[in-house]
C-alpha cells in the first residue's frame, strides 16, 4: 500500500464491506472511521445516519462520545504537570486533592493512572449513567461533587490487598480533579487549551451534550427490536470518559499517539504512558493485554497493538495502532452494539494488512469457530441427538435420548481456528471433552461423553 495514495482499491473495498456489514447486522445507526498510515490519513469516511428520524447522514466530522478513550487524554494532561514538576507520579493523590483523605495509604498518581491502586470499581459511572438513561440505580446519592467525594471515601474498605488489576473509572475522575486543583482551570478548559488545540482537534470537547453541536450524534440504546433514542449521559463522566470527538480529530490524535509531539508532551513521557505497568487480562493463547496510562497494549499481527476502547451505553468507540507498522484506526458509533468497535478496529487493521479477521482477531476467531460447529447431530440410528448453539465465545451442547438428556456449556481449548476441541464441566465437577473431528466428506462428527454423533442431513 502506497503511503501517498491512501488505501489501495482492494483494501478500501474490504474495509467498506466489513463496516457496512457490521453496521447492518448490529443495528448501528451510524459510524465514522479513520485509518492513519504514518503521517497520512489513508481513509476517512462515515456510514449510516447520525439521526435516524431526520435521516441526517454521518460524516467524518460527526461528533461522537468516545467514552474511555478520554483516559489517555486525561493522562496526557497529568503528564504535562509531571513534566512541569508540579506533580510527581509517586505522589499520593492526597497531596493535591481531598479524595482518599480517609486512607492510611492513599493511592499514588501512578496507581490511579494504571488502575493498579487495588481499588475495585465503586460503580459511580454506572450509577450516574443509569440514572440519566432511566435504567435504574436511582437511589445512588451522586447528584453533586460532595456526593461523589463521599461515595469515594465510603468505598475505601473495598480496597484489595496485593497486586490486582481493577479497571477503576473513579481514579480517572479524581485525576481530572487533580488537574483542576494543580492548574486552576476546569478540566475541560485545560484539555482544550493544552491537548486538543495544539493537536488541531478543533471539533473535540470534553463534558458536553452532543445535542448542542451541529453534525453530532443522536444517542441510541441498542435494543432487541432496534435502536431506541435516548438522552446523552453528560454528567459525571469528565476525565474518565467525557470527550466528544470526530473521526477526523481522532486521526489527528492517532498521529500524536503514534509519532508524538514534543509541544504537547515529551517523547519519554508518551512512551511511559504507552508502556506496560499492569496486566489487565490474559488470552487463551497465553498472550497478555497490559495497561499503561490510558493505553492498553497486546500482541497482534506480529506487532504490538496499542489502543483503548470506550462505551457509554448510547455511544461506543475504539482507537488503536500497530506500533511497529505505524498504522492506526479509529471507529466511533452512536450506540453500543453487541459487536463493539473494539473488535471492529483491529479487524480493519487486519484487512488493511491483508489478513483475515476470523484468523487474526480473537473475537472473530472464536465466533467463526463456534459457528462452524453449530448445528444438529445424531448418533447411530438416532438413539441420541444433539443440538449445538453458539453462546458468546463458547457453545451449548444439548444431548437428548429417550431416557433423558444433558446440557453442557463448553469453551474452546484455544484460539486456533482449526482446533475444534472444547471443554465443559459436568454436574459432578468432571471435565467433559467436547470434540469435533472432520470426516472424509467434509462434515464434522461430534464426540461427547459416550456418544459419537453425525451431522443431521
């Protein structure tokens, strides 16, 4: 692919076909996509309607709530204060804000940035978002900054001993308060002056309602019978997830993340933000996803994928890049579909690199494997029958005979597409292998318990 000519025709067709199918299959009203190759914006376009009722088309400049992608922006603000010797990463946050004042060992700035403080989720963002959307949690007292401070203080007894990763939205909300306390400007103003404006992200803004802007998303909840228009949860997200941005602006942010900008933050501190400080999760193939300061990192396509996703019930987004390849992607949508942009973004990177998402992206690899084995099976002379259904990242296997039956939930043994071995746990606590083996005629036979079952014609 030429850096001067954007995506070649085959890559463009693959990207557009994949996004169009995702939008259609998942009832996504609209999505905007950017792909950055080095310094070039290689692809920038939009799909669907940002407002279904008005049939207003989405554009590359449509504003979406990018939710937790905001965390890397907040981390950049904190690191600017570190660079100016106004904050140290090992400072207890109580040196700057009143939060955690009741703790004998308050978390440090580093610990809140990396979600390594031992504080589990206190549910503040969930409760506030649910209240705004009318989805419950009405009794949570989170109507003011004082309520929020008390909520944090009263949750201190939940802190876990030892090294344990907890994704902790409240930690980033506190870091936003820290920026305000140290600098004096409100967090949205600080971010606009010191991060967004220098990067040319002129459409982006923190803690705002998209209804106040032209060419902005209309929020939709994802329901079984289709998208449902809803309010946007403005209040309470702030530094943890309050950024509105467009695909065009996210392309500018990708260039900064991939190549740095010394006028915003020194390269050494950007590198530290993107380095591994805590292990977030491990995959079936043994690979680990680590967390830095608002950035996640994991192996992908023989490279390191650095990025972050975000969800706010009525909006979702993903931004990430292949570190060695210098290739990045941003995807934003005005709902939170079952297939999240966090899966779509890596799939688009795989397509641009000529790879099959069903081989390269764990989400799609597991889905393809489970869908391959789904179906109806029968044993010799149909004494036993089985129905196999995909259930998330696994399968359910229901075996029936004239004397009764059993339903097992089985998980794949590996991510490898050709490995059709699954395993369940029986009611007695026993391991139950569930294996599918190819036949000479191209079908799959199912082996479970005492049975060998063949596909029903």
